[in-house]
């Protein structure tokens, strides 16, 4: 798996998470395979398009939207492994986008809906799915902040900080978390 970050292509500094599908399309349209490094063997200039597959990406922008996106796989001519190219709006192995997940947690913490059931109905997810995501959020927050800081910074201030972040800051957070832990924030909830 190759996490694709716009820091690799500064042209897209103005990108916004407002519409994640637009962000996704811009990412994919801006891929320069010459700059990609094989995440397994570290070889450069060895990746070439191999195949692509369709998957769901559920996004959130006040309403829930189910999108079909196309993920490209690249093959490394050196180690023969194939890698999916995943822009930062995508949480690996999860059909919900990063923003969807962040807003879900936010709305829960501010009690935007009168019950968890009502909230899950609005977001179109099972209650058990929500609790899995919440648990992962808390676990990853603790990993990121460390035990002490985690106690000092509330879940709500953490999630509000994420929401208020600029795209660059957000992406920096996603990339640093990934580098440090080898998996992405929210990964492992489905
Ligand atoms: Zn390789």
C-alpha cells in the first residue's frame, strides 16, 4: 500500500477537505509515478500501473454520500509486489472517509443528536460500527498523544483541533501518524 500525500505535489496546497471526492480526483490526477518509491523494497522508478478496482467511499458534507471511486494498483518491477495507491482522504480498509469519521465522533461528543440511535440513523451506520470507530478513535488518540497528554486533552478538544486544522496540517498529522505507527489513524475499525 502506498499512502499518497499532497506534500509530494505542492501544486495542490490549495486543496480542501470540503469535498473529499474532488480532493481524491485531484490527488489521483496529479500522480507522478516517477516520484513514487516502492514501500516494500524501496526501489525508485520501478512502479508501473498494474490494475485498478472500484470501491465505495462514503463521504460526509452535512449529508452522507456514497461514492464509487477507482483505486489504482501499481506493480514494482524490482520486487514484483503490487501496491494500492491511497490518497489521505482514504482510511485503508474502511469505506468511510476520514472526514466522515471525524464528524461522526464530533457530533457524538457534542450531543448533536438526542440519542446515539438517531445519530447513527443520520449517518446511515450500525450502532455497533459507531462504537468500533469510537473505540479506535480513543485508542489512536492515546497512541498519538501518549498516556499523560491523552488525559489532559479531552476527546472533544482533540477532534475540534482536527476539524479546525488546515489541509496541510491535517495531512501532516495523517502522515506522521502513519510513519510512527505503520497504520493510519482510524485504520482497523472495519
Ligand atoms: Zn519493490
